[in-house]
């Protein structure tokens, strides 16, 4: 994931939380969705657009959605943490300008 985040994060969050069971038809897909949830979580924390409580609830909803696809809580947590930690490292290695741009794109995606 580059700092030029062109993904609509809000749409992705809704997709993961509401349509997860329909999308995650196999374990590999469910794990990728959980990993992507971790990536989005890292961006949301870095940008400060959500409270810790909101982030916790979003994560719990994603986990419930993935559970209906057969992904265990442990598998979800492992994939989520992989996405979270990898993205945290990328964010930390970026410049202040890149982080500002990332957060502007993230914020704009939430307003669409």
C-alpha cells in the first residue's frame, strides 16, 4: 500500500463490515479482508478521524463478519495485526507531507 491511497476507505470499511460474508467465500479472501481492515485501522489511527471506541467497534464488526465466513477469531487477529503493523511501519517511514496527503485523502473519502 503506497502513501498515494486511492482507495475509498469508507467504502472499503462498509464493504468489509456489511458485505464481508458475501465477499469472503474462502479463507484466503477472508484473511485478505481482515488484513485490509488492519491497514485501514492504521491509517485511521494516524489521521485521528475516529475515536478509539469507534475503531474498536469497527474492528469487532469486521471480526463478526469474517467469522460468518469461517475465519476464526485467532486467524482474524493474526491477519488484522499483519496489516496493521505493516502499514504502521510504512506510515512511520513516510514524510510529513506524505502523511498529510494520506490523511487528506482518507478524510475526503469519508465525506463522499
